[in-house]
C-alpha cells in the first residue's frame, strides 16, 4: 500500500515520511515515551473525539536515514520505520518491544466438514474473518499479557481472544463469548516480563482487536474505515502507561463526595409516594444512602426533560423534601426525543435542524421508549450547547445528577443505518463514524450543561462511551443479569475499565435482569461496596432487591457493607484525588501494584482498592471459603481478625456469607469516617485513622475540601500528611502540608492495630490511651502533632 520510503521532513515535533505510492505518514513525538502514528487514508485532518487540547512536550529527538529505514530516537525509545510503513520500536537498552508483523494474514483453518450452511439451520453462525481498511498487525510474543479494552466480557487477560468495538445495546445475557458491549475504548496494555506498553487506536469506526485468536503469531487492531491513527505509550510500568493514556484522553476529575456514597435505583420508583417510601425505609433501617435514581417512568410519556405530573405531582417539593433528609435525586435522560408537535424539545430541535437526518436531509426517526423518536446530533457544537442548556430544566427542579442511557444509540426498529447523516460543525459525516462516539458526545454536553448551571462537579452516568469519556461521566456496565456468572465477570470487567482510564465505574449491584437471590445479593454488595459507582439497580418486572427485600440476615449483611463503604469514604476520596493526577483507578487489578509479581497477572477474582486494601470476594454460590493470593513484597493484615500474613502465598480463608475477605497492606494508614447516614449529615470533626504498622517507614496524604465545587482548584483544600516511623518506639506525625479550606478536623481517633503500647506521648506529654483486643487507641485533640508510642 505505502511503497518505498522516499524521504522525510521534520516539522517541529513531527517527522513526515513520504512513500513512493504518494502517501505521507506522520510520526509525532508527543513526549519521549508517547509516539503518534498517523496516516490520513480517510480524511486529511487529524481530529480526535477523545483527545482535547493535546500538548506536545518539547522533546529532544534525532532522526537519521539509514540503509533501509529511518531511525527516530528519543531518550526512551528508538523507532525504526521501514518501507510499507512497517514500524519497530525498541527501548533504550536496544530491546525490540513492539514489532510490526510482516507476513500475510493467515487465519486459523475452520473445519467446515466440506459444507458451509448446514449448521446455520439450527442457528449456529460461523465467525467471519472481516476485511478492514485499517489493519495493523504486530508480532505476538511468548509470555505476553493483554489488558484494558474498556468494558469487555471474559477474563482479565485478553490474550487469545477477539473483541469488537461497536457500541451495542443487547439486553440478552452477556456471556464470555459476547464480543461487543456498550462502550468503545480502543486502548490496551501489553505486559511481558515486567515490561509494559500501551496502544491507543483513536478510530471511532467499527473496530476490532484480535489478540492472537486469528493466528498465534500476531495480534492486530483494525477498523472498517477511518485513518491510521494510533499512539504507542511506553511504560515500562503499567502505571506509566495509564498516566500516558490519561495524559492524552484525560483523567477522571474529582467527583462530589456524596456521589461516592451508596445509590439506590430500580426501573422504576414511581409514583412520588414510592420514592418517599424508599427514602424513609433507608433511614428507618439505618442503611446509609445518598442517592435515589428515577428511571424513565418519571417522564411524561417518556418525553425527555418533562415530568409525569400525575405520578409526580410536585417534583420540586419531592426533591426538596428528600434533600432535607440527605437524598440526592438523579434522573434518567435518554437521547431519543419523542416525535410530537407541540413538545418543546422536539419543536426546537426540529426547527433548528438539530436531529440526525437520512441521506436526503429528512429527519431520521426510529423507535425507542417514547415511540417514534429522533436523535439529537451530538457531533454538532450548537446541538451540544442546546442539550447542555436543557440540563437547566432538570437542575431547576433540584435534580443533582443525570443518568444518560440508550446512547449507543439504542433503537428498537433495527439499527440506525450506517449512512444516517450528522453535521459535525459543517462537515457532513456518516453514522458509522459517529456511532461509537455518540454516547461520549452526549455525556460531554450533559457534563458541560450541569457545570454551567450549578458550578458544582457534575455527576453524570452514561452507558455508552468512547475513550476520554472519563472526563465527563461515570459509567455502569449496562444490563447485566442477576447471575453468579455476571457477578464473577464484573470483577475483571471493572478492573479492565479501570486500566482503561475509567476509574468511576460500577455494575448494577444485585444484577439488572432476572430475579436476584438473597445469597447473590449478599455477595454482590460485598463487591459493590468497593466499586467506585456503588448502585443497586434492577429491571422492571424483576423481584425487589432493595437491601431489605429478603430477610433480616440479608439486610444485616447489606448494612454491614454499606456502612463499611461510608467508613472508607475518606480513603476512597483520597484515591480519587490522586487519580485526578495519576489517572489510576480506585478498583485495581493486582498486577497494577505488583507488576514484579507474575503471580498477579491473571488474578480475576481479587482486586485492590487503591493500593492498600485487597478484596477477595466470594463469587460462587454456596462457597464458604476461598483461596486468596497475597502479593509478594509485604505482609498483609486480615481486616477482620488482624492476623498478620506473609505476602507471596496462597491461603485459604474461611468466608461465611457475612464475610468478604479483606486484607490491608502493612504500613497502611487509612482514614475512616464515623457512622453517618449520608454525606453531609454532620461535620466530620474527628477523623479516625486506622494504622497498620509495617517493617518500613511509611507516609500518606489525606485530602479534605468542601466535597462539592471547584473551589479546590483555587487552593481551597487541606492536606494532612501522616508519617509513621517504626524505630524502637512507634512514631506517628500529623502535619498539615496545605492549608486552604477553613474547616479542619478538631482531632483524631487513631487505632494502632496489632500494637500494645505501654506509654503514649503526644508532643512529648504523656497521655491516656486504651488497649482493645491487641490494638492501641488514642484520642488526639490537636490538628497537628507528634505521637510516640512505647
Ligand atoms: C436500559 C438501561 C436500564 C434502564 C432501562 C429503562 O435497559 O440499561 O438501566 O433501567 O433501560 O430505562
């Protein structure tokens, strides 16, 4: 296709390479570790929906034309470009880490027994080997692992599998073989012998990843159309790859604190009396809850931005009453706008040409919840601004966040044809180019509208998305089912979402489709309590799955884990705050923190919360014990029994139904809140600090702000630094290293686990303390101090 290399030209940080077949490829040095490869085979312009305001870092690099290749060198990488735009990438020790595959595609042979269509009669379909316009094969190597890819079924490591990116709404059970879901995150991370790199394939068309399924000698990424446009992101640590990827596409911004609390949903709480009833029940049952979601039934015949005033007589009053009791209301808003003359949103959109059209310019309609519906053209800035301004309608009612659903976009009357037209700010583009970014663009509009209207950190949830959506929205994994298989699969799915930049993610706790069981719900809440988005949601026609829907035992277990979540809120918030800079998720695959421990590379059923808490939930019916792997390199403390265990071993942990095995890394300093019913119920004057002494000195930073708006960007926050020195005595220092928010803790309750003190000094003065079950507990009335335990 490309032909021979004719020459090159350097332009700022770009190397433009000319090939004999009249093709110009661009290699752009974003920084010494991130390289973009771009060839305009579809459109001249390089326009990304995921990357906004990309800043290239001034980077030293050299370019040389050698025998049969062009050699580009940064401090970290050596990139060799050959004829046919074949690319090989070496690390700075001269080791080849990513090589283009040069042979012809050679799919595995399918045994058809000489007959093609016999199996079709019973409904079996063969996998077609697709032809692509963009096809980038790379050499597969032994011991290679693949992670990321956003929301995909199956296991943590994707080697040997094939996945598709075409945002799809299909409520049938998503099994392991299901190759496409609601989201397109064309980004993956490879790991081999502790060295890692990532590839972000910035192409919104239908695309595929094949990780050695087609042929074990190569893996590929490919798309049916669009440009060659991909970023190579070097590690060698996975953390650095994620940092690089989120440098390009953005990190998850710090959310409002309440949105990290517990959220209750179902299709659908309706009418208003039902919403009050649910809210009251939470308070009566002493189960913390911050948020209640209103599904489509609150609308007037599913017209978005309206209320059914029969069922919700006075939404403003209802929302305000609930707010007084600490509840925030989230309302669902779908993209499909009901075709209905006289309905403001439809009339305005139609008058201004804001809806997608067919190829003749006629407004395109399909069928969604409201019946005949039209689809806002979110690729257009004016339409996005209009949609953003419409958020005011809901904000004026007092709604606290918006749930964007059905934005693949879903359509009940067959899929939107590929050639439906969108007007991307003057360029007419086809649905096939916009489809995978539709949900992303909708969330962006929603985020911007809420931000403008409230000046608070917007809370948006979306089902469909593209790379970069993390800047605007949280995500949930769509219509899962109340099955053990889906509970099991949610763990690698969420870990991979986290590795793909989407930190704020969760599944429908209890499962959406089918009826949950009390055992399944009890185990699911033990996972949900540690996922960033902690929402129980279920479908219409399914049995109730609120915490109290079964019996007292189930309710008690549920309460235990929701309370644990609230206890850990300051820790979770800290992880989010640092994630805003690092791009790292809350829920982490073990390998992210333990890349030097190969044993962690394929652990599907355990995860870390931040770097300090390891969770090993039970995800099988009837199981009362499980095997747990404790990563190498440190000791781990059983959260429930305080038993100290060596890392680098498998243990068997007994786990009756009310026990989720949890382990804390030695040296951890974990901030805890007291018992609260919801965020903001009371000022947190006394912070509890849960301390797990280790062999090494450790320190940690705790962050505090008003939990709501953007004041923190102007320095209105506090940072508390905790230092623990484990010498002859145990020393614990508390210092404020940033002082910008006017509410400080008045004191602390510090629990030194597994340490029996004989004497405690605070700022050299002896103080009283207590010892309980082998742990020393100290109450401190200072904001900054030095504590010594002998
Ligand atoms: C879709 C959503 C689900 C929602 C339902 C009704 O199936 O995925 O969460 O409850 O639509 O709005």
